[in-house]
C-alpha cells in the first residue's frame, strides 16, 4: 500500500501559504478591498477561463507565449493572464446594462507561464481598479487614483513611499520632436532604467537610434530631477511646439495641481520623467509606486490612462484609467524583507472553550453566544489531558481559554484564562464579552 503513495508537492511558481501567512495575506487583501470600496468602486468577477479568441484578440507578443491554453472538446480556451482583458470583454458585452463612468474593482487570480524565478509566480492575485468612461473621461479621475494608492498603502502600514507620475504624451511628444520614429521601443528601453542601469540603457538606445546626440538628449530628459513645480517649469521651458507634448504637459499639470484636493502629502508623489510603463496601451497619465526604504522590491502598484479599453470587442470608444497591485508578489517580497507586521497567529480564534464531562451542550451554547457578539471562538472536542488542550491553544496563540465544568455550568459563570499572562478569573458571560472586546480594541 505504501508503495502507491504519491509524494505531495506543488508545481513551481504556484504560491501556497501556511495558516499564519494566509491570515496575514487575507488581512492585506481585506485592506485593499476596503480602500477600493470606500471610494465607490463596484466589485466585479469574471471567469478564470475565457475563450482563447477573446483573450488573444490583440494577438501575438509575449502574451501568447505565456498563456495557458488548452482544448476541451471543440472549445479553444485559456486561463486569464490579467484582469484588464476580461474587463474589456465584460464592458463591451454588458455595455447597455452598465452606468458610466463605470468604477469597478476586481481581486482575483491570474495565470502566466513565465520562467520560474524567485518572487515571480505563474498563479498570482491581482487587485485592480479601473474607471471607464463612455466616449470621454475627465482628467480628475487621473488625479483621484493617487489618493487611493496613498490610503491603501498607509493602511497597509507604510508611510515612506512615493507615487511616481508621468504622462505618455509627454514622452511620445518629446520623442516626436527629436524625430524618433520607433517611440514604442524607446519607451520599453527607458522603462528598464531602474532595473538594468544607465549604462546598459545607453547601449541599447545607441543600437536602436544609431545617434549619440539623440541618446544624450533622451537621457538628459528622463534624468531630470527636481520637485514637482521645478519639473513642470522644466517641461514648459523646453518650449516644444509638438502638439502631443503640449497636451501631455497640460494633463500632467492638471493632475499634479489637483492631487492636493484629495489630501495626499506632496512627499508621497512626484513627477518622474523616466517612468514609461512599457505596455503600449497606455496613452496618458502613468503611475508607479515604490517603497522608499526598499527600492529593490520595485514597483508595488502601477497603472495609467488608456484611450480605448475595448477596441477589439466594440466600436464604442471607452477611455479609462486604472491601477493594479500584484498582491502575491508584494506579499512575498514584504515577507522576505521582514516587513509583514500583522498578527502572525495561525488562527483567527480569540477564545478556546474546553468542556468538561457533562457540559458539552452548555459549552456549545456559550460558544454560540460569544460568536453572536462577534468574538471568534472554537470548542475543543477531543479527549485528552488538560495539558494537551492548553498546549493546543498555546501553539495556535489563542489569547484566552474558557474551561467549563459542572460547577461553572450550575452557577452560570465562566472561568477565563489569559494564556499570555497565565492569570484566570471567574466572570459572567457579559463580563467575559466586555473584557475580550476591550482587549481587542
């Protein structure tokens, strides 16, 4: 029989957590969801499996190489690789049933057949928000997005972080003014500056542009450093007449000037001209968020503005702006850096009730009354010595135990033990509830 046992294991690139970490992960997810909902975003969920023709409507590129694609009967289907393409299909399909601007959030798993490496996953959670307009969408939405990033990361326990903001029209317009034709490839190279360094970026640009003068001009532009007011002045002092550049500077100015309405401190956001967001569907404002003291973690939240979300599924023009938090990668990186500061207990229970002989029914009744008051608790039903039962509470770091014998049952009282302090007292149910709630505030 033993020879038939299969060794338990998971596929590479698939994250699986033990209880304490899963509780911390869920806590982070709840914080993100709360911040999305408090700003009026509506929950949406889409199938994990979509028709391949829908997911690959844009066709080609790295997406097709990384997608998990298979057939079931005559149906060609794929696992979703992000939450944006399903959103595009969703909005196009349900266009007449939705109200615009459509503010949605989506938290769910996505799948990419990437090369397995530390901190990169093939199955991972993304937490997205998007605001979709019908035909047009106010630039005020672009200014609101940083406030949501700010409140989310403050609630996650961070204060030293920076939301880097740029505008693709500024970059595209500047490259046009220089006569650079292959703007998309230049953007992709520039976007790698923080990862591969200035020297390598210069080398790649030289190969592409074949002009040291052009490379110097590009590097000087993206390397400009100053506060927000100084950067806007620098852009205006260039006096470029290229229409896309002028529009981009105007949009960037509007976003920066309006962010303060939402209460975001200026120390937490800055214009960064080297932020490019390599994905070519971004057309306006772009964002990347980094933790100031942990730059090696990279961007923890990114996104931007796009002109037409669902162009492959409808003729309706649907502009939008949104951001995404890659929660699985973020959790992994924070844990590696020892930055998870939430309660790391392996249980959510605050109380373990231990019935003695003849008190099981009464104990379960007490447990139900505690739960009705919002106190998470469990009953220990197994046989064994009292030391084993207390040991169970200790290992799970359950703060309190309540032992219920015939004496407690007959008197209508509970013996509450503080597992950390080792002290115990006899209280009424109401007193127990008040004590636990007061301690948890």
